[in-house]
């Protein structure tokens, strides 16, 4: 069963970087509020993951879901070249927000492991060369990386070993449909009642499950989408503020300007020229 909705799967890249660590390097125990994909490209390092020590060698893939405590130490006479990618604001059907479906942090290599490593090295090259639109390419490659990791997990553990919750899955399906509808109609006058009617559920239920799954209200999500599109139009076009307002769903340019300033701390006109 697919766990990625291709219409709405759009993870945010918190960071993506590769680094070389030499002997003596260490970092303090920590965890993240998002998922981190860490790949040992070359060398080795001693990782402590939830109080268990692991000597992690080249070509090893690790997935640290939110809250997983980990830290690393570089033993004497060793070095490590690693790729770290933080991702958030993604949803896999049947799993909590921002969570990958891995049972173990360290992945067991499968038949497609070489594809995972090839993508990792392609990401490193994009980050090093910084060619035109390298950030967009890095994101596209990261999505490929996630898909290959999920395929690897399906082969090694099955995707149901940590337990897909059918109730949660149903809620996520509804919220995913709501997200897709908002993304296609944000430039129109849109209300919670309209979205709920499209999904054949009550506005109250939609509001509740949307906040539960996305950790943001329907209205605030709609504002986010509109503001992000508005900021792009203001920066990359010669459209007047009034025209931009209408293109992102606001018929009243004064109200749009008020919302924009509240969101970005600047008026649309100031933002456009800054």
C-alpha cells in the first residue's frame, strides 16, 4: 500500500550539508523535532543511539525520527565524511507527522542500497557546485532519497511493523484531501464550510482533525499558502499589490496588506522593494 500521497508530499528541507570530522570530534547528546537522515559516505564514527553504541562505517544510512537521542564521537586515527539532511512538514499515511516508517535507526542494506548511495553523492555534488537552482535539485534528490529508503524499508521490515493506525490513516487521508483542495483553490474565496462540504464531513470535524494531524488550523494553513505565493509574486513580477492580492484570494487589498504585514513584518510595498 502506498504511504506517500504524490499530490501533497512536499517535505521542507531544514538543512542539507556534508561534513568531514577528524579524530577527537564529538557532539553532545541531542534529538530533533523533525527527522534527520544521516549517511556515512566515507570513513567511520562511533554513534550512541538511545544509549546503545554503534561503530558506523562507510555506506551506512541512519534515520533519526523526532525525539531519538543520539550523539557521535570520532575515535583516534579515524575520520568521517557524512551527509546530514533534516526534513519536516511531511506526512506518510498511517504514521505520525514528520516520522519515517523505520523500526530501527540504522538501515539494513537491501538490493537498492547502491541507488540510495548514488543519490546521496549526487546531493553532495549539488551542494558543492551550487549550480543554477541547486536548492531545487537538492530537494528533488531528497524526495528520491526518501522514496528509495521507503522501498528499502519495505524489503527489510515491511511497512506495517511499527503499526499503521487505521483511525489515524483515515484522518490523514481526509486531511490530505483538504490540503490538496486548498492548494488548488487558495486563490479563490475559500471557507472551512466549503472545504468540509467538498469532503462530505462537518466543518467542526474538519477543523479538529486538521489541527490534530497538521498541528496548525485550516485558516492558518490557508494564510501560509497565500502569503508564500504572494511573497513570490511580489519579488518575481511587476504586478501591483492589488493584483497580487486578487491572485492569492483576497478581494480587499487593504485587508491583504494588513495580513501580509502581520505575517512578514513588512507591508507588501516595502517587501517588494526591499
